[in-house]
């Protein structure tokens, strides 16, 4: 594979790498559900829940900064969606003044909750998906009876990311070889046209890939070299994880 920036840490000998993909999916879903369920009044539990992905990240043997770099690429989208919430009043909340700025407590609470929960959920997802081969992850989802349509969409998305990058690189190389210096406005016009051409090319490529797979009898089932085998150790890890995850609700 030419582009390996998505899962080049999938191969490893750590316990996190060797864990069954089904176990990772279950842990990720349960963790996200617990994080989402915690109210603002129990916000001190977020520090406790941060320990879980941090421990998994350290146990994986992958650089901790690698996970943070991936998180830093996704988080800005959440921040851009929510950064205006503190400036809108909601209910009878108290307002804080800093010069001409006025921040309302209900909006600030929503901002903090959405951002903290998003960071924890994304960090857990990044740790587990980075240490899992994507085909094995899809196989694990298939074993967990995830709807086949979702698995097919994910598999096609993963494949077309690389095709889209290849098409973009070829178009940029052709553009740079023909137009060395252009005004900014002209470059923006050319970029807009390239986006349209890129959409048409990817659509046509998708049709060809679909026809090729349909001709070979693809039915949506994921085939892998090795079969998944749920072990007793996986059950023990899941039990310990559930106990650790439920402690905030039991205290």
C-alpha cells in the first residue's frame, strides 16, 4: 500500500494489538456510552475515565504523541461547532463579563461537556482502531452482527480514501507542471474546477470498482486469512473492563 498513514501501527506484539477485534469494538462502544451518560454534576469522573484510554495507549507500545497528533486533526471540527455556545444565554444561568465579552454559565457547561466527552470518545476510538488491522476490524464487526450495509460502506470508504488521494496527487502534479505562477484569484478558480473534476473521476472509478466486484460475486462478506477466536482471556479482560467502567456509578 502506497499510503500507510492510517494504520501503519496495526502490526505489533503488545497485548492491545493481540486483543480480539470484537473485544476492542465492545470496549469502545461501552466506553463511549458511559462517557455520554455522565452528567455535568458528575464531571469529576471524567478524570477517572481518562485513565482507561491513556493506559491502553501506553500498553500498545505506540508513541503517545502519535495518538495526540491524530486527535489534534479531528478535534478542531468539534471546537468550531461548539465555540459559540458560551456566548448564548440558556435558562437563568449566571453571566461572566470580561470587557465587552459576556459568557453564560449554561452555554459554558454545554461547551465543556461536548468537548470533554468528544475528546474522550475520540481518543478511545483512535487508540483501539490504530492498533487493529482494518480488515480484521471489519471481520470483528461482522461477527458481532453489525448490519452488512454499514460494513460494506466502511470497507468502500477505506478503499476509496487511497484512490481519492492518488487522483488528487496526479491532478496537483499536472497543475503544478503547467501553471507555475498564477494570481491568487485565478488559482482559486482552478482549484474549484479541480474539485469538480475530482468528484467526476471518483464517481466513475467507484462505478468501475462496483462493476468489477459485482462480476466476481462479491456479496458483502469480509474474508480474512485468519479466523477470529474468542479466548477465555478476552472474557476476563472484558469483565475487568466492565467492573472498572461501572465504578463511577457504584460509588
